[in-house]
């Protein structure tokens, strides 16, 4: 029933000998296509980040404040419209909302490409952000995958975002050098149209769409999520992280140029720094995820972020020190970017993970907007050094906010389907689920036929869980 409901029934999955459920061909196709759409869109948003502070100076009316606003403007409309767009996809269908979002993204790109003034680029970026498709993409991924493999599909989408950011750091300087800002925005429009083609030709159509509490926001749960102090602390963290990253790129390209590196060659710095920073964070991810030191790693990464920002402030005239502190910044940034969503998954109530992630994503985009706005304000009013001091002070404030955080439990989210005959007594099933070793929390939603769990995989009795859900 579950597979047929998602339109993947003819191409069934199978358990491996180790008990791991294999993704079907249609599930792999859906995951790959949706990851590609996400990557195209995020690449288009990120491409101007490493180059705009330099190349926007040729636009009519450009000031540091307006340059910062142009970089971050997409984040405001994305933050405002992200959750409502997901709700619209529940009512009118996933694909129509995603098609509409990609069309808006393409229109905004064309508006920015045709603009010769900073105000026109700001308008284009606002329109780009209004194509808020993240929640609809996640919901469609949930429609097209079974509960047993959904986490892998979502992980693929998450990886695509990281890859798109790295590509933007490398491609942006070269594209701006050869084609200018207008060329970047025309390329962004092409990416949006490529996303439309992938959605139409690659991503399967769901047979049936329903609300997935593990993957998309549920409006009725927002109040509870927003009143949870642990989740609010994490929302504040991702807002601050993206605020710092956006504000920093208002001055780093200028500092690299002042240190003697031409703008077209800035990717010579970004490429090795990003690759090495990803490698450097791996031991800390292992320490956090496998050995239970999540809080210590989180606090250490925030402190390293602040140290890197102070280093920029004190030594930003030397190219070697700029490279060193960029490496430290991106190691901490990548570590936090990977850790914060994992913490949301651990802290969120079992049946409200999608809503918690929706609020988290909204905070992320709001942070990008505030980084552009506040970074531009400090740059215009007090100069480049003030931006770096503002960022360092903001990182210190984040460290103080994060210090009281309770040590996160080593649990993960899991969704299992419950037999129809068991749904007559959902409270009884919840009680039986909680008695299984390794199941920390359980919430049964009878109308969906699903149980949302928090489990400790080190102690989980998987055989007993499968037997109970099968009605044995």
C-alpha cells in the first residue's frame, strides 16, 4: 500500500542481507532529480557571493549598504514565503508550486541581468527569493520515497546544497571576469530553466500526496516549535551562521584584491580552502556523532569562527594570513552547517521534525538577509574593519547563547508504518513501542498509519520493532 501510494509500486525495493532497505529505481531517480533542482537553484543564488562586492561598484547608485542589501535580499522573501509555499503545495500539488517557484527564480534572474542600477538588481534578487520551493521539494521527495529510505533521499538533497556552494565559490570569479554580472544572472536564469526540465522529464509524478510530518512543516505545530527553547537556540545559531557568512563576503573579496590577488583569480584561494576545510572537519564530525561530544564540538566550532573573524580584522592586509583565516572560518562553518541540522533532528519532537526544520530553514534565510543588510550598514557607516568587528562580536554572542544548551541525546528520527489493525488503539501501540529497547519516544498518528520515533541505534532492538509494526 505504501509503495503504491507513492507511485513506486512496480519497482519494489528489497532488504539486503544486512537488513538495509535498497532504494528502488524510481526512488533513486526522484532523489537525484530533486537534488539536482535544489543544486541548480542554490548555485544560482550563491554565484554572486564571491564577486558582487567588487563588480557591483560599476552599477548606478551602488553604495556599500545597497550592495549588501542586493546580496541578502533573496533571503527576506525566501524566509517569508518558504512555509506558505509548502502549505500551497499540500493544496495545489507539489509540481505546480515547484514549477511556479522556478519560473519566478528565472524572472528574477532576467530582471537582475537587464539592470544597470543597484536598485534593479535588488528587485531581481527579491523576485528570485520569492520562488521559495524548498518545502515543496522536500514534500515531493517524501511523496516519492518510502519511510525506510527517505533519510537517504533527504541527505542527498543536503549534499547538493554544499556542492552548489563550493561550485559557486569557484565558478563565480571566472564567470564575472568573462561575462560580467549580467552574464552571471543570465547563467542563473539558464539554471532555473534546467531545473524546470529536470522536474518535467526526470522527477516522477506522485500517485498521491499527503502531509509528511518528518519532512515538511505543519502549520498547526509551529507554535509549539517556536516555544521550544532548545529549538529556538538552534534557530538562532543557523541565523547567526548565515548572517556572518553573508556579511563576511562584503569585505573578503575586497581584501583579497587589496592583498594583490586579481578578482578573476580569487577561486585560486577558494578552491583549496574549501577542499581542505571539508577534510579538516571530518574528525570533528566523527567525534560529535559517534562519540557523543556534540556540544563540545559545537562550542569549539563557534569559538573557532570568532577567532577566524578576529584574525581577519587584525591581519586582513596579508594574503597568506587571509588564506589561513579563510581556512579556519570555512572549517568551522562547514562543521556547524553539518551539525546544526543534526541537532534539530535530535531535539525536535518525533512528529514535528518537518515543522522544526521549516522554522530552521526560515531562520537560515533570514540570517542571509540580515547579514547583507547589517554588513552593508556597518561597511557604509564605519568602514570594512567595522564589518569584521561586528561579525566577531556576533560570534561571541552566539557562543554565550549556546553555552547553556543541554547535552544532546544520541538519538535519531525514524518513521515506521503501523499495521491497520493496530491503529484502533494508538495509545496502546505507543506504549508498546516505548517498551522496545532503544526507542526513546514514540508518537502514533492514526490517520497517517505511521509511528514517529526517536531511537538510540546503539541499543535498538530492530527485530522486535519490525515484528510489532507488522502486527506479529
